């Protein structure tokens, strides 16, 4: 990478001057409970809501197909 002599030269070039990277990392650490923290069991296990909806949907499709076959045969 070429050196830009017109770029602002701060005391530490690896430091983000706006602090947005540090703020983002702090936000992510806060959301995840910090480094090395374990999440609650509810956050780890998926809810059974979508699974129940899938089962109800499959049962409804089977009922509609069975009713169509019954009407076609009768």
C-alpha cells in the first residue's frame, strides 16, 4: 500500500480516530454478554413455535388431500 503524505498522522495509526470500531466492539460484547460469557439457555435453544406451525400445516395439507380423494371416490 502506498504511503499518503497528506493523510492525517495521529499518535497511533492503528487507532480508529472516530472510535466507531471500538464502539461497535463494545456493542457486540454487550449484546453477547461480554467475552467468554455464556448465553442463557433460552437464547441457545430454538423455540418450538415454527415446529408446531409446520406440523399443523402438514396435518392440514393431509386433511385437504384426504378430503379431495374422498370426494373423488364417492
